[in-house]
C-alpha cells in the first residue's frame, strides 16, 4: 500500500466519483459492475465517518461528482487527516483496495473546467473536409471505421465520427500513403451524404437489428480498394492527434512487429472535455488536445477502440469474429485470438474517446451479452466481410 497521502486520497475521491457519475458505467459497464463491492464500501465508510468534515465533503462530492472544486476539497481534507484520524485512515485503506480491484478509473486534470460550449453535428458538417487522397495514390495503410447511428440528426455519434475523420485528414503522415474507409451498417443508409466528403471510401453494409461491429470491420477490410499492408481499426469516437499515424506506422517497420494497440489505457472524456478537445484540435489547429484540461474515465488496459495489424495476419486469423452481435466482447476476443498467432504489443500513450450515449448491455446474470461465445473458436466458413451476409432474400 502506498504511503503518499495524495495517492491514497485520490483513490478515495476517484472511487466516490466512479460510484455515482453515470458517465462511469457508460465508459465500461461490465467493469463498473464487477468492481462495485469494493467501491460501495468506500461510499458507505465516507457516509458513516465520525469526522464531520470528511462526511460533509464526501456527501457534497457524491451529490455532484462533476464539480471539480468539491473533488479537490475532499482530496485536500483527506490528505490533511492522513495518519491523524483512524476512521479516515480506514477510508484511505478501503479506497486503495477499491482502486486495486477496478479496471475503471477517474481522471481529473489540474486545469479542468466543466464550463464548455457544446459542439454540434451542424458545426462539424461545416468544416472543410480536408485533403482527399491524391489521384494515382497507392496507399498501403487502411483505416476502417465501423459506424451506426439511429439518433435524431445523427447525434453525438455522428458528431464524433466527423471529428474523428477530420483529425485523420490532419496528419503528419504522408496523405498518399493511407486511406480511410467508413462502413455504415443499418437497414438503410442514413448518413452517406454527410460522411462521404470526409472519407476516401464509403461502404454501406445492410443489416437489420442490432449492430455487428465485427462484420462491419471485416467488410471494410475486404471491400476497400487497393493493396493493403497495414490495417488500422478505429472506433468512430477516437480523436487522433497529428502524429498518430506516423507514430504507429513506424512501430511496424521493424522485423517481428505484427500488430499492436496504440495505447494501454483509454480515456473516455466527459462532455465538456470532449467539446473542448474538438475545438482545440480542429478549430484551434492544435497538434493534440490539451491533456491538462481533461476529465473522464479511464479503462485500464482496455481491449478495443483501436488496433493496428498486418493485413496478411488479419486475414490469416479470420479477421474479427462475426458471430458477435451488439456491443460487448468482440474486441477482447480478437485480441485473444490475434495474440496467439502474432506478437501483439501495447504502447503507453493517451488515446482520447469522445463522449456519447452508451449502448452497452449486460445479461441478467451480469455477463456480457456475447459471453456464450468461446474466445478463439472463430472459424469462418465463408469469406469474411461479405456485404450480402445479412441481406434478406429478394432485397
């Protein structure tokens, strides 16, 4: 257990925030649920604390976990009482236990301010789409972004996608060496006209019912034009910094490099941080968002969001498992299977996830909705990514 009171105090305050802020389970529902027993003990101990100041400041933070002033007030009070009051030391111990039993953490940078102006779809649509792929280019890097949104006007998902795409048009990596494909999967194409100016390839993959990200990803890989050496799967909610592609493609130049996650811990920004980061990166022309101003929830060693893989290996392992339906577990399964056949690395760098409404669901037994699928058992019986796979007969 650490002896630094600031570290222990942060464990307590972070777990109080994770316990009650709805953005926390939205950032990782399964991980939020399985860590509740340890976190609930922290909340209970704070509410019953015999120190009036700690109890009052703790209740204030639980009432409004997005207030950074309340967070730092509680943090300071815990640091001040470390080693002085036994009940507070017990809270610090419980906070550390909770921190050590959760993949879901809280990040509050020192210059964060929750006052920010929302960014809309209309605002993003008005952007210059950026430099398209030059005529005659033969890109060897393919970025595939599966997409699905039935929200009115596209909502936060479409706003995030357009911000993601615009950040990919502002890269230090040579434009002629990479292409971007968006695969919209739905019963009908809703956003083709909005998305197309920002991408090199738009693919519509018809499917009724729940979204199948694995199939959409495979469809993008299989149906994009040209020769591909490196594949990047990117979530539509990633805000890439300017050196993102240069950094990650260079990591695959050396011998024995086969694929990697470009991050270790995903940072799911809250709404004010999302809006501010988009404005800094796109309106302000910054190379990256200012990390000293962000707040959000970190998914430690998160399995999805973005990966790079050699195309030959991606096909060799059968791509992503198309049996997965909805959101839940497909990225874990791919990493598990790909890691058996390939040297699969992860790198320590920030990867920013823009906020949107959550679609994650768990079964009644608390497991992921695709928990019945055994990792490593995907053996496709037909070519992956076929666009007619879910098309009703006669359509």
